[in-house]
């Protein structure tokens, strides 16, 4: 496949932006390739500036559950643009979207629209601290909640008592109240509650981890967290920026039948436009300014273009629940092709339309088992699939997304490419 124009554009971009990109994974550093510069997208396909067409399983990192440029969403957004892009003032669409979200996700009794998933989780943490009057939070190794200072941490050598910043520029004081537990490990969470009794405001978790590859919660784990937080008067926060409306109309909370205190959303809620949402129990959300003492604001929050795209997307999903049946069927076909082709040489994890293949013969159920995967083999697999016209995430530790726009022909072509690669593994 040609990539001359992408190479030229990448070299030019590197002069003006760090690494030539506006989000690190786009640089293709993990797969030693030139990032493809995309010129257009429609349905299940994207086209790069060299004219190469790919079946897209990145789906803009999740928002594209309906595929690219869905006609109903595009039509509504075009109409909204004619009325103005942003007002910095209330619009009816904010309320319409809020009511629609509550209808589909009843635990979100009251909510606030923001502009990104990072902002949503950052704000939910602040609300949890303001509501409980406590400072410490527990997050999980391998779960990503955006790049806000207090959450961009990994476990230090003294994993039970400290968390060190995962990025330069983050003062240690910003992370001293962030405790890092092991995903799917009950004891690591229980010990924190014993060690810091009465000091923990909240536990925040991706109910299905999707930023160390897809790692589902083990049976009973989310129930355990719900019970433990209630016993210790701490809040349970589900970060559903990825799982919200992807695992079903009621997200992971409905999928697993667990009611958290707060939920954060993003991706699909904006139908491809930048948006984030946080919300939950009314009594908790009533601590948010201007009716409460927890301050949070945003000039572009709830802007009419993002809310329009969100309303249109959620409406299509609500009116066509069979979409999720089809997503399950198509994703299972991909899962089966991977399992049958590679057998015991890989681990395939899937929940709904989220899936990952790990090049390891171990079961991947936490951060430690995820990171021992053969990333060089994944890079080889990525390059092979790219050459076959299959666009995957350029990192072992990102999810593969299936959309409603993927056709049976797309799935079969992808399965054929998977089988072809397996012959050389």
C-alpha cells in the first residue's frame, strides 16, 4: 500500500506538534510504522491521503458505534451548524440529552455535561471528595481515567502506601491521595480500606478495563466493590467513557446489574463530537455548583453541536435495539476466528463489541498478565493486517471496536486475514 503522502504529512506535522500528533498513540511508536493520515470516512471504512481504504476497527477509539458519518447524525449536525456552533448559554438540547441519558441509564438521576472523558472523571472525583469530606481515592493498575494529574499514576515500590506520578510534570503531592490497587484482586482493595479506615472517598474503576487491552471483571468482583464501598461509606464510580452505550443501552452498570453512585460517560454520547458526562445519585450531584459547594465549569460544555450528535446517536440506538444483537454476533465471529486460528498461543478477551487479542499463552485478567504479552508480535500482526486493508489500534493495549456499519463481508474479510496471519505464527 502507498504511504508517501502520509510520510510527507507526518514529517511536516513533527515540526509543529510534539511527535507530530495531538494524542501519543497516533504516532504509531509501538508498531514502528508511519501513521496513516486519514482524509475521509464512511460507514465501516476509512480512507487515507494516499487513497488506501481500510476496514476500521478503531472507530475513533469508540464513538463510532454506528459507523462513520451516519446519515441521520450528519443530517442533524448540519442543521444545527446553521444555527451556530456555540453560544456559552443554555440550550434546550442540553436538557433533551440529559433526559435521554437518564431514561437509558436510570442511576444517573442528575448529571452535568462536560467536554471530554478526562474532564468527566476528574469532576466526578472532585464531587466524591466534596460529598464525603474525604481525600483518598482508589484506582486500579492498568485502568486509564484520562490525563488529569491525580489519576495519572502507577503503583510505586511501596504499592500499598504510595502512588508515584506516571508522567513528568505531575508533582508527587498531586498523587499522594491516589491509591493504586490491582484489578480483579479483592485483597488489594480490602487492605487499603483497612489501612486508611475512614479516609477513602471513592473507588473508581473501568467496569470492563479497556486500556490495558480488554480485561473483563472476574465473576463477583464488581459486586464485591459495591458491598465494600457501602460498608465503608465510600462512593463507587464507574468510568464508562468506553463501555457506556457500547455494551448495551444501559452500559456496564446494566450489563452487570450493579448500581454505582456515580457514572462517567464519553465517546458514544457525543456521536463523534467531543463530549463527556458525569452524574449519579441526585443527593450527590446536588453538591455541584451553583447549588452546591463543589465547583466545576466549562465554556463549551453542552455545546449545541455535540449535544445534537449525541441525541441523534442515542436515538438511533434506542429505536434499534437489535443493533446490539448484531454487534454481539459479529464480534463473536472475530473472537472465534482468533481462537480457532491461534488456539493456545494467544489469549482473546471479549465483552460485547469490545475485544482484544494478547500474544501470550496465559489468561489475561489483570495488568500484570497483560504486560507480559509479546508486543513485538502484536506489532507484526498490526502491520500484516494494515497491509490487508484492516485498520486496528496501533497498540497491544487498546481495544478493537466493532460497529453497526461493519458488514458480513467486512467481518469475513477480517477473519480471512486473521487466518492468513496465523499460518505464519
